């Protein structure tokens, strides 16, 4: 028996979320008296693979099949299902991100396993296996019993945190049985923005809304993001107006994020926006309107003009960093 | 009796709401301030089929009932009455009259492009000295054998510039008084037609309103609607339906202002609590809600009578008079609920208040409606 | 080509979420129901494809797993432009049940493109499309933000972290779509609303299924502590709080 984690990498490096998944699986394994195995698919060097041990993985199945360098839902599913069979895994953990959403449901069918998606913590009971997941776009939580023998969990970002559990990871090469005819998708072109912090992976996100008045005023947001090592985001009206790209749109129908710190500048906080950011650990709101609903969700707030506050904030943070 | 809307009516209501919020709301303040015609909004209105929504599908219309029209007018007017008035004039005044009284040739040539929204229409009745009193028409349509020669000036014409098709009410036999009036379809680009400047209005500033001058405008006889001398009856019948449109518009202005007042009262705090918890505000909102409900019921009743092919002139006059006056009251109170914020453009209610005023004036003032109502109820 | 769009009936996104019976049942009183926003965008794109490739796309079907109360939502999909609809007469209890019912519908017919929204705004399962693909052994692509037909192939854009991939795929396949697939959901026009009445809506009885999961009860997220306000003239204080109190910078 074991717990299997799909350890996703990005350009050969594991994502922050991957370490969170291993930490989470390690906690599960302690309660269930078992161990954590991870499966990595793609080109990742040994030094990076060893990092999985730091968070509690005792075994890493390393799949380096070059046919799987880009995501193909079906063959990734086959690889993970075969790894689960080999490791006799009772629980398989994925991240609740685009990749997890693409593969976890397929794996659940292949293994006749119940799936709990968007889980926010460890099980509240092991018998029956009961777990809490987000529903109604974070406006409610559901207690879900997973009844099948094998269970699949996709964990919400920042739901558990990263915890070190130093373990020696035994790295093992793994070649899943995949025929060329199983691969039905062809990646023709990849357009990746490099050198920029990913919105979903960022610890800090600096976001602007209509109160920023226009795209010409985003300089402050970008500068603040740069000094904080943060990603930039925006509210829906801003992306609809074309002030910023749709990729930055956070909210119920855009990206759902959960950074440690979220700055909302000139965002009123429509219920749909809050649905996408309310899981952030700390929310700072700056808005002229003292009654803006964003203040209901915020931990810290300034009632004032975002355009005036941002430069002062930049100066104050620079001062802090200098000391 | 059944107060439940049909599935279709609900869908139309939602479509109108989505349209207004998505296509009109974002620039309504700017268009009002700068008096810019809602070209893009009207284009979308046409695509969605709102301009000929009640016309028989055989002429390219939507074939919807008048109840649906009331619901759609209300939703659009909540956001932008300058767009709603285009819809009202096209549906109620121009298209309805053509569909009801025009002949097949006129329908093919003029109704079809109007019902499909390829063309916009305008209804030319008001004159410098004949507003709500339609009998004293000074514009003449002289019978020249195979054509009419139109001379005179029409005032306060909604869609005057954007329309391609005019329905002109003019006097052919001055000695016969109102029995000598004709309704004539006129292409706007006919030689001899000139427009006055864009009127600088108090509200509905983005709808295009001009006076229209006719100087020896030649129109073929075949463009007359109905029998010779039918024009006055035509105008009166058309206005009966038009009142339902404007009543629904006034209703929408009121309910739009009311919704904003409710939302604001639940957000704004004073003396340590949301202002909706203060009875002074809560009672205002209660009064507004009752008035709006009354107005809506009057509109729906008139629409229902029309859909049942029962007489609806009295009901539509009641709806128009009540809703217009009610909209003025409700929007004034909505501004009051907003306090200082209500007096600035950003919060919309001051604009809605300016828009409400026009509904008491055009397509028959509230006073004229009372003439219609009193004459009907006092008739033996 | 025939396109199938799977639609789910969900509470309007502005709905205040409440539960009844000891937090075991969703309180649907006064709730306005809509087509799940992602599914509605998928349908909009399907209609755009049919309009752009009149010869290539012959028919758009929508399918919903739900009780008769979901029919207004299905009619709206028909008013927007779907040609016909199927309703599987079952109150869906989890993603697997929905996927299983959908797979039965697809097995009985032949669809070339099957589109599902990436998630539904009620259960946020993000699972139906993926499960359906595996049940049918169809290829699937998730997080699709663009789709177009190029000859007998399809060209997709898949959102990945920090960018996109352009993907080629043959039919049949399942596209699990996200925001961006169409700009805005369509508003039905008068003609569409009128025609929706007469378009076929077939009701199919469900196949029996074992549930793997059981939604036993619901909770409300913990209310946040109230917001600490900082004077706009004292931005330094905010930085101080973030550094020393919240320890986030």
C-alpha cells in the first residue's frame, strides 16, 4: 500500500504546489501507516527529484519517455494508473490546477476510484473516508464521503502548506506501457512567457481594478509586483475593457488563486471576484469607496485613492527591504 | 387570472436585462453627457430582434406578445432610456401602424426592413403649435393627382436623423379639420426634407431629436396609409399602443432607480448602521416598491388587453399617466436616498430622474392622459 | 460534423448560497437558475463554429442531466442556437453519475466534437469532461481556450502555466473548455426564443449507477475577522503590519 502523488514540473523544476502535495501526502501516510511515492513525468534531473524526499516522498518513479514531454491526457492517465497499480496506491493526490483537472478524473474512471476535487485539508474521518472540499465557487464547503477502495484527491492550492519531512527518496526509472497509437494529441506550438512569475504559483499577487482608471496607470502595480517578487492580476472589467490580458483575470470565471498575500487596488469586490481570491491568506484592499464589498473580505484596508497609495507603498516597501 | 410569466416571457426579460447590462451600461453616462447616439447599442438591439419584436414573423418580426414587450422595455429603460425610446418608437408607433393599417405592397417595401431592423423609423406628429393636441396640424399634404406635396415643420422628432422611414401626419383638407388628415410614408432622403439642429435636452440626451422641415416634398400617393382622411384616426390608434411603450419605459426608469436605491441603502452606513435600517429610508423604499408594483400591473393589464384584442385605450392612458408621474416621484426619492452621491452622474439616479421627466411630457402629457381617462370614464 | 455540448443547470453566480435540513440540502428558494457559465461559453463557440463552417458543422445538440425543472435552462440553450436537446431524467448526485449518463447518450449516437465546461459553479467538480473521456476512451484536451476547424482536424489552444500550447487533434474528441473559448455568452434573440419552442427536446431515462462519492453535508466558510483599516496618510503602518503582524512580506 502507498499514497501516490503526481509530481508536476514546469520546465524541469517542480512547482511549489508539488511540494505542498508531497507534504500533504506525507501527513496522510502517517495516519494510514504507509509511505509516499511520487511519479514525475518529463525531463527532471536527479537533484530536483531528490527534493521530493525533503517533503516526505520515499520513492520517486521517474518517467522520462520523450513522448510524454507535453501533456497528453490519455497517456498521462495510463502512466499514472500503471504506477498506482505497481505501488498498490490507495490514494492518489493531484493538484487542483489545469493539469490535475485534466488527468485526475480520467484516472478515477480507469481505477474505479471516487474523486474528491478541490479538497482543502486532511480527511476529517478515515472510516468512512470523509473529506472537505470547496463548492459553490468557495461560497460553501462540502463534506464528501469517498466510498471506493481507491480514492483520488485534488488538493486546492495553499490548502495545506509546505512542510519539510526529510526522507531519502529512492529514485526509480519507470517505463509505462504506452503504444504510439495511444497518443492522439499533437502539440504544434508552445508559447510560454518565461521570466515572469506565474499567477497560480505566486506567493504574492498585486491586482488592479476599474479604480485604476486606465491601462496607463499600471506602471505602479508592475513596479510593486517587481519589488515584491509578485505576479500581477486584474478584475474582470479590466480584462473586458482590454486594459490587461484575460490571463490576468482573477475571479469566479477567471483564475482562482490562493496566494499568501493579495493586493486589491481599486477593486470593488463583486461577489464573482471574491470567489476567485477569497482563499488568499492575507488580503489588502485599497479603495476610495469605504462601503466597497472588498473590505468585507480584506484583512487590511485603506480607504483612499489607489493611484496615490501605490507610490507611497512602493517607497515604504523599498525602505523595509533596504533595512 | 395568472400572474406568472411564461417561460418565453422570462427568457425575453432576461435577454433584455443581459443586453442592457452588457451593451449599454458601460458607456451610458458618457453618451448622456456628450449627447452621443447609441449606434453600437442600437446595432445590438437590432441583432437581438427587439426593434420588430411584436411584428408577425411573416414580415420578419419576432411575433412576441405585448407582455414581453413591456418586460423588455422595462429592463432596457432601467439602464438607458435613450435606447428604449428608439425601441418604443419603432415598435409601437411606426411598425404597429404599418402592420395594422398598411397594405401588402407598403408592408413589403417598408414594414419588412423595419421589422428586421435594417431600417429605423420615426413618427412625425408634433408640430411647433400642435403637440398633444393632434387636431390642429399645420403641415399640409396637398393632393397633386398622382402625388402629395408636403410642406411644414415637425418638432421634437425622435430618431429624426437615424431613421430612414418617416410616417408623417399632415393635413390634406384643412376645411375638413381632423377628418382631412392623412398619414403618409416618406423616405427621409426625399428632396426637400431638412433637419434642424440636434436638440439640447434635459435628459435622454443620447437619443437624436430634431425638428424636420418639409419644403415641397413630393411623395407618391401609394404611400398614404389607409383611406383618404384616415390620418387622425391612425395617429390616435397608434398613440394608444405607444402609451404602453412609454408607460413601460417610465416603469423601467423607476425600477432602475429603485434597485440602485435599495442596493445603496444596504451598503451605505450612517449612525453606525446601514441606512436601510433607518425607518426614514426603509419607508421611502417601501413606498417606492408599492408604486412600482402598481405601475407594472397597469402596464401589464394594458398589454394583456391589447394581446386579447380587447379595447385598451383607457388602460394604456392610465398606465402612461400613472407610470410617468410615478417615475418622477420614485427617481426623486432615489436621489434623496443616495444623498450627495445621488446628485452626481456616477450613481446614475440623477440621470434617471432627468429621463423620468420626459415621460410625463412626450406621447401625450400626463394632463392629456387625464383628458383621455376622464372623457372615457364620463362617457355615457 | 456533429457537436454535442454538455450543459449543467446551476444557480446564478450572484446567488447567496444557503442550505436547509441541517445543512444537507441546497436552499433553492428564490434562486435563479442559469446555464453553467463555462458550458454557455462552450455552446456559444459551437454556434460560432457552425456559422463559420456552415458545411462542416451540421448540427449542435445540448445534453443535460437533470429533472424537469432544468428545462427552462435547456430551452435557453435552444434559443441561443442549439438545434436539439436531450435531458437525462435524473437529479445528479456526483460527477461520476453525470459522466456515466452522458457516456450512454454519446454511445447511442455519433458526435464528432463533445464540449464540456471545465467546471460547474455549483459542485466545482472539474471532473465530468475528464471522466466522460475515459468512459468513452476518447482523447481529451482540458483548459481549452480556443477551438477551430481546419479541414478534418481541429486546432485548439490549451492554457498552460504562463502561456498556451497549440494542439492538433482528430475527431471524435472531448474539449474541456475554459474562459476565453468565446468572448461573451450569447444573448438569445427574438427569433431564437420563438424557435426554441418547437425544437426537439428528448427526455431519456437514466441508467443505474453506483455512487463513488456521497455529499453528506455542507458548511459555510469561516467568516473573516473584520478588516483592519489603515489611515491613507500612513501607508508605512500598512507595511509594518504586513511585515510584523501578518508576516507576509
